[in-house]
């Protein structure tokens, strides 16, 4: 590798000696490769000979075959790959520079009319050739397949060059986010931005990252969720709001978790969590239509159906089904502890029945939920911001949507009773004092906002990265984040 780098550095010097800038910025392409292909795909060699119009394209050399006085070069731009035919007769000095200085990996500009080669391939018959950016560090030998996962994630720029399908994943991601914005905008939601640095790490039960503001001599937390700020906007009269932005949680890394991730959160006044189930079904169906062309498709070789309605089941029903128990048995605290011990599931003796129930759910149910399932009616104990169920106050009006064995959405009817919210914050602080690093802090200003009056509402968070995984058929969250967090290179 280092020998090749040295050879290419010499070519940089050679270009300069010839009066050519190896990093020029004065070549403007007239067309994309895809536009040329679309304009001439059906024309024969004879028909192309009559075309006098020249095209200018710019892109990276991905393959090069030289035959002395002529060469074929494959050039890739953002839209595709097109061959250029270079000959000494037409290019003169430009051809000599190509012979002496060009390599696979160079970014070049080519101008010429369309033609077909003897094998019938659409090409440009180059009348002008320039090296615009000299490649110094060679691409992988097999440019069409960089397989080393560590290199792919660490050097995403190389991954994008070597594996065209990777760029397609991130184009799909952009279309998905644009589709979500369009969907919510059309329904009267207002996109907003709320702080990324908080004085209190509230809005979700998660361990935060801590930073420090020097001028104020103040510790701050990278936000774990925007929830409490978005609900302050409901208080202020912005009745439908959403934000698509980053959250940060100081937790483990896995195929489903990255410490920095993208979330959609939206809130709707005068709605319940059941209204948001219907909204979510509609949103996911329209995204499937746009991105996949169908509501049934394969994910990791197994069929998924986003056809509505999605299944609805309570946490109690699913856990009872998984352990072959009667639902009523799950209200017995000691029975839940014994059940965990019987199945080798680690639990804390201090946990209440709600926390025990959710641990059993996470261990035995979550991964089995392949088809879309709204898991409803969570325990109050694990839902400090959710509205109590009127008919059963130990539960809350909440759902999580599971697809392909992982959580994609979390939603609930919002708690807007300031006294109830204060009591729950106090309980969270008790849990924090007992060592729970994920418990929420007491946010007195949020209580003050609720005392001003928040309209009845429902809110939802959707993990954008996990949703992209689904539509892009990606097995790991790192495949859909351009620059996932990795350990530093040793």
C-alpha cells in the first residue's frame, strides 16, 4: 500500500510539472450519467453516430483498461456508471497525461459525444479528459465489494465508494424522513426544535451523557429525549408539534443500539393513545407504499406485513401466553418473583410487580413479536409520564409497537395532572437514591407548566434508525447510521 501511495504522489508532482492542477475546481459537468443513459438507451451505434451534441460528466474512475493508444474507463457519479472511450488520436496531450498519471480512484472530467462500442455498450467518445482530484490512497482491489465490516463502518467514505448499495440505503433513509415530514405536515403538525443540552436529564428513563458549560460553570446533560420540552409547547397552545432529531443515551452498543440516535417525537392535543395507533398504522402503510411498493415484503428473509389493522395485545396477555399462565396470576408479586427464579431471569428484590412483569416481557416475549403488534396497557411503575387508566389505575394508557422482534414506537396518553406528576417524580427520585441511574429527575418547571394547564393529549416517539433498518432490510443499526460510534483504532 505505501509503495502505491508513493507512486501516486509522484504522479501528483508530474501533473504539476506539466502545469496541471491535480486538485482543480474549474470543470462543470453538464449532465448526470443517468440522464445520458436515459436519453440514448434505445439508440443503435448508427443512430449515435449522427449525434453531434457533447456531454460533460465528472466522477470517479472505478475501472480502467488501457490498450496502448486507446483505453476504456468506467466513471461513476452519484447517479450511476458510464464508460468513456479515450484515444490518442482524439485527445492528444490529454491522452499522454492520462497514460502517465491516471489511476483507478481518480476523480476526472470527461467530455464527448455518445457512442456504442463493438460490444454494444453506451459510452462517451472522449474529446477532452482531465484529472480533477488525484487519488493518492488506492481503493480496495475489488472495488465492487468491500466486505470488512470494521473498515466499512470506520471508513464510511470508502464503503460508499466501494459498495453502491450502501448509498442506496442512505438515499432511502432520506426519503423515509422526508415522507414522515410530509405526512405530519399534511395533518397540521408543526416541526420545531428543542434544546439538545438540558439542565435536567428528563423525558425518558435512561442514563445520560454529562458535559460542562465553562462560562456558567454548569453541568449539562445531552438530551435523552425532547419530551418535556415538546409538552411545554402544548401548554403554550401549539397543539400539534413534532421534532426529528438526535437523542443521546449513555448505554450499551449492539445491533439495535447506538449511543447517538435519531428519534421522531410528536404530540397531538385532544387525542388518546388509541388515536395514535391508527395514525401510526396509516404512516407505516404509506411509507411501505412509497419505499417498498407493497405492504408485504421480506425482512432478513422472513415476510413482514404492514397491512392494517396491526395486532393489539396487553402486556399481561402476552406474558401470560408466553408462560402458559392465567392473566390473574400476574398480579401476584411473589408469584412474579418465583416465575423469574424458575426461568433463570435476574431481578432485583426491590422491584415492584410492574418492573418484574416488564422484565419477564423483555426476556420471553419481545423477540417473538415478528408481525406488527401494539403492546398495550403498561404498568404504572415503569411509565412515569403516562396517564393512568381510568378503569385500572395500576396501569397506564400506553403502547409500544414491536416489529421484527424489536421496539419501534413508544406512545401514551399524556399525564397532565400536576399533582400526580409531582408524586411520580418524587418516586423517581426515591429510585435514583436507591441506585437507579436511569430514574428521572424532579423537574419543577415542568410541574409549573402543567399547573398552567396542558390540554389532554397523546404523544409518540419512533426510532428512525430502527425504522430504516426495517425498510432497508438491514440487520444492524450500524448499517443505517453513516458514522456509528466505534472504539478508537488501536
